[in-house]
């Protein structure tokens, strides 16, 4: 059974930081590359960052240098450290398999960047 539980979102001012966490099913986490995705109001869901089981990372251009994805194999958890947040980062953030996500999505975690 697939389980993806995101947490850590909230309201933050521009320039602030947040750390998102995603607890994933053990089988899912151990064999797959994992990614963070986001969906802003009125927009399609997009990939933000991905990390392979070996730790190689990839980011979309708009978050390079500001976001860092990491994973803890012992905890079956993937993280997204977000810094220098901008209003355009406002979205619901989800984790899933990367680069082709499963059809199943967790509830996501809302990130709102506003002054």
C-alpha cells in the first residue's frame, strides 16, 4: 500500500525559510527516486526537485540555489529545505516518485509566502 504523508508547510514572509518532510512507504522509498512537486492555484502541478536513491539531485531553474532536497533512508523520509522564499513559491507541495509520479497523491502541505 502506497503512503505519502507531507508536512511542514505554513505561512512565511518573503525571504523566509521552511522545511518540508514527506514520510513514504518503505517499499516505495527504498527502490525509487523521489521528488517534490507543487501546484499553485490555477496552474498545473509541476516537478520542483528530485533525488535518486543514490543521492543525485535535480532542480527546476526557478528554485536552484534556494531549495535543497535530501532523503533519510533510515526514516523513509524525503525533505525539502526552502530558503529565500518568494511569493511565486506559494503552492500546495506534494512528494511522489520521480520523475514519473504514481497516480496516488498524498494530501500535500500548503506553503504560503506573503507579507
